[in-house]
C-alpha cells in the first residue's frame, strides 16, 4: 500500500497500468520496483531507531570527553605539581584529538549524504574531540605554571600561576582551532583511503601510543602518584557511549561500526592495560621515598572517594 501510494502521488498510475498489460514490461516494472521497495524498507527501519537513545548516548559521550581530563586538572591543582603525570601522554592524545576533530568536522561540513560519517554521530564526535583538546591545552598550561623554579634563579620574580594558566590555555586553544581549520580544508582533498588512514587509523595509533609514556612512568617510578584514575573511569564511560552512537544507525554494518568507533575501542583497551600495570606496581611495592599507593589513591577522590584523606 505504501508503494502504491508513492506511485499515485508521483502521477505514475497510468504508466503502471500500461505496463501491467504487457507481461514482459511487467517483469521490468517488478524488477524496478524491488530496489525502491527495499530502499523504503531500510528507511522505515532507520526511522525506527530510537533517536532519543542515540541523542542521550551522544550527549553522555560528549560530556564525558569534555570533562575526561578534569580529574587530572584538579589533582594537579591540588598538588600544585604535574609530577608523575606524563606530558608526552597528554601531547600524543592532543595530536590524536586534533586529527580526529578535523576529520569528523570535514565530513560534517561536506554534507555528503553518501558519507558514512554524515549522521548525528559525527556531531558528537566533533564536540567530544574538541572538548578533550581544550582541556589538554589547560593541562599543558598547568605544566608551565607549576614548573619548579630553579634554585639559581632567585632574582627572577615568581610567576603568576593564574595568568600563566589563562594565557597558556588561550594560546594553545587558538593554535588548535587554526590547525583544525587547516585539516578541514585538507581532508576533503585527500582520496578516501588516505582520509580514512589519517583520520581514523593514525589517530587511533596515537591514542594507543599515548598510554605508553604513562605506563613507563608507573614502571620507572614504581609509583602511581601524579596520575588520576578518574581519567580512566570517565574515559571508558565516554568511549562506550560514543561507540554506541556509531553502531546505532540501522544502515551501519558491524564492520563499518567498528571502523568508525576504532579510536574509542583502542582507548578502552589501552585503559585496561594501564590499570593492569598500576595493579602490578602496587603489588610489587614501591621504591624508597615514594608514598604508598593507598595514600596516592586516597588523595585522588575521583578514584577511591571512600578512603580518608592522608
């Protein structure tokens, strides 16, 4: 009935009647109708996907990635130090978020309906990557603001941490926006395979590589001090939410969904490796002069909120 109504509204009832009178033409009409009916069926199924659920997961993923590094920011501010946190990890994550933000933004601006990224999931991916990038800029400003003053530099006036934090964040964020704009111009000019490799594969690889400096920090110092595991908890939740958004559309196959959610899947796996390394460090003990792991975790209220402050 839906197909008949479509034909009637298009004013094709007369050609259809003429076609049905000829069996050979009727077979051609039937063959032509099947793809249209199939497309209509897919559209109906696509509309049956609960958009409210997709919107909820998308907003949750964007919110989690917006504040994913906030536990680290608060821990750094509480300690007035970034010691124990790997700056290389933050920089690698920042570059990965930069590439991903440019990749998804370019796909969103292109507005190509055939593009696999031209759905609502792309909007939330852009928001998530951009928010995470801005917070990483703030952490880099913290590294500068909380850097120990050299003992031989007694004549130099003390830095104003507040000014350094604001100026550094504004400067780094401006550079980030400029680079995202450049990537939005570059990505549409690349072949599809090159765009996918740079936008998805390279960014996922950088996210994975970013964990190794922090893992090495744990192993080398035999301490988990300086890293907030609230980052791990929020990041995993955000990655799961963002992954669900990419798998939600009915037209997306399992392979396509995995390809599009690859950066988020990689992050989840590497966080598991990071947690396993931290547990190993706690089990083998600590080097002399390093505070106990329980004290460190108790200081981080995002990790073990029920432990008393040391």
